[in-house]
């Protein structure tokens, strides 16, 4: 939730860019699609053992994912179909990236699966609250921006430092373990927050 707290400041910084993007006819849905495409490329690059290149693709994907909402608000074209597409593509993006990392051999499969479950359930619970008539929940240890930042940081760190920190523990795996623990705890937090409102 650390980076989520800067959401408003981020919007203010990128408003001028969002306006220019909107004026040349690029819609929020196109940006959402671009974000997914970059995430898919990131996952594929992770799968083939790269670290720096997929981290950069991941960062660009996260940037595009942030800008699409700003463009929608600035152009006053926010819609339920657009929101549905955005959040659906987010789940596909998260899955693509984490599956690429899991099958790269740079992390243990168990921790990778636990991280994937945590990331998906965290996002699902956050938006599912709307399905029961409540506001969307963003609270918790990790928001989506934090998740992407952790994967980016540990991928870059792994690239510049060494393939491994020890014989059995990869640097990238530390980030995945943090996600596995943090995201599942975030899911529990969000469940508790929503449950109290019934």
C-alpha cells in the first residue's frame, strides 16, 4: 500500500501527458491493451531467463496501466465496460508475468504459486467488494503498484548483483517470497475490512 498512497500525486504529474494522449485519439482501452501486451512480453522474457529486459517491460506496463485511468478521467470517458476490461487485463497481466518467473527456474515453484494466488486473490477481493454493493477496497499491505515495484526491484537487483545470493536461494525468489507472504496477508486484511461492513 506504500505506492498506492502516492496515487493522487501521480495523477497530478501525469495529467498533462494524459490530456495530450487523449487529444491524439488514443483511448483508455487501447492503453489498457498496450499495458497487457507489455506484461505478456515481460512474462515471455522472464520465461527465457532474462532479468533486466522483462523488468523494463514490467515497468512500462505498470506505467501504461496507471495512465489509462487518468486518461479516462481527464477525457470524462470512464465507463463500466472500460473498468471491466482494465481489471480483467490486469489479472491476465499479473498471471503472465508470474508464470514467466515461475517457469524461468529462478524461483521455487511453490513460492511462485503462492505469490500468484496471493496477487490474484488480492485483486479479486478488492474489486469483488463492489459486487456486494460496497466501495472498491484498495487497503492492505500491498497494492498492485507495490507488487510491480517489488518484482521490478528484485529483477534488476538480480541482474546487477549475481545469479544467486547463495547456492539455493535466488535473489528474485526473495521478492517472490515477499509477495507470497505480503499478498496473502493483504487478502486476509481486505476480507476483514469488507466483512466488518456487512
